[in-house]
C-alpha cells in the first residue's frame, strides 16, 4: 500500500467502505472479489481528477477516502465518448474498466488512435466494432482499424454488401435484430431504424446496469427507437438540422426533401420531441449528435434542448474533435460528478 505511506494516511478507516461496497456490488450481481481488486489497484488512481458541478477536486491528494469510494463506484458505471460526430465521420466509444466497443468507425484509424490517446482511452480494450450502416461517414476507418488490432466487426448482411466488405473476412460477425451480443461484461442490442441505407441499425450498450444508446442517422422515430431510447441512462441522439436553416439554406430541393424525409435525418425538433416525451427520469446525459454543418448550429441545438433538459446534461458531440470521457452511472442520484472526467485508467 505505497499510496498510504505517500499520503500519510491510514488504510484502516477506508476499509469500512469495502463491506459496504461489496453489498452494493453483490446486489448488482457482482462477485465479492471486485472491491478487493479495486483496493489492490489503488495505486493506479493517484493522478485522477474528477469534476463536479461546483468545483474540480483532486481526489488523489485531498480526499483519499472519497477516492476509494469513487474507485469502487467505477465498477458500477460505463464510460463513453464521441470520437467524432457528423457527416464527416462518426465513431462512438462505450466501455467498462475492462473492455469496450466502438459503434461505427467513420474516421481514419490514425485519427482514431490520436483522439483516443488524447482522452486516455486504450484502443487495446476495444473488443468489437458494431456497424450501423454502410454510409462512408460510418465505415471509412473500419477495415484498417479492425485489421490492425484484430477487432471483430459486427455487421449485418445488407450493410456488408452495401459497404463492400469481403464475406470471407474472418473478423466479420453477424447480428440479428433485438438479439443481444455479449462482449465480455457488455451486452450490445441492435435494433432496426428508418434511414436511406440497405439495412440500417442502431444500438444500445448495457453494462454495470447502465444503458447507453447510439441513435444517429434516423429518418423518423419508430417504435424501436422509442422503446430503446426510453431505457437509456445516456444517449447519443441525432439532432441533424434546424428546419428553418435547412429550408432556407443552400441545398438543392431534392436534397432538402431527402434529409427531412422519413428515411433521412432527425431534425432538432424531432429529436427534442423524442427526448421530452420518452427520456427516462434517470437519464443523466444526452449527447446531441450528427449535427449538420450547413443546416444547424451547436449553440441553437444546445439552447433548445437545455430549455427542456431538467437534470439531464446536454452536450453537443463535435464534428471536429473528440469529446471528454463521461462516466455514466445507473442511478443518477449516485452520480455526483455530472461533468466530464479525464482519466488515465483506460
Ligand atoms: Zn451518417
Ligand atoms: Zn447515414
């Protein structure tokens, strides 16, 4: 327990947290060994900084006991980030402390590596890539990333053909609607949606009793979108265009019709309607995603949602940069840190 010496702090008072946390974990179908593993790994958490609503606290030096508590809590949460979001490329990360999945890789492998490294995410923990549909902004980096890191790619037959992935590629795996795929302790459920692609899907990722949805490229809200969105503790939700900006903008008429049609993209208003009517009380974060460069503005979308968000934090996923890593808890009441958390654990 080097850390104890380093901070002149007795380990004993912290130990009372172990049985408490063990009960909590057991209730969440975890083995009792996990908190002890957490204690063994204490040394690794020395440089972690967490933000809360009021101030940023360095838990490593000032509040070691709180740090222990939060360290154990991370076994009850999921971590997520957008690596890019928009018609120029989409890639979303969801993981626990051991494994992670990417939903789409629409940026180059090199860019993905750079961005993940910048926010402390370890690409070696990515155990699967799930592909939503064959549009270039969702698949352009899949081949290289999968080949380089030997990551299986879950893709359905329509998308495989549309994206011209060779059927003999041993890393390709299939999935079926509403059938969860288990990747370690994560469970990924694909569901069909409306979009102008061969066989488009969206996904929810479940782990540690936390559900994170990735819902982009949706022409209109169907029953599937509605019912999976309702389950989410956090969701990447498409808010592609502002209706006035699209209609008064430079796009040709046929394109305006396609974007706003049933199989195009969700407008701010459509996304907001879904959010207002169907978000769970416990939803802690909504990431506005796939914003159009010409027909939307991050400020307009954020302001619109914030007026109706209540306790849910609204974040715009950038077309140009990776987001912070967000820790999502199954019960928002436990989630004292509401803002981004940078961590070197991943
Ligand atoms: Zn797209
Ligand atoms: Zn698309």
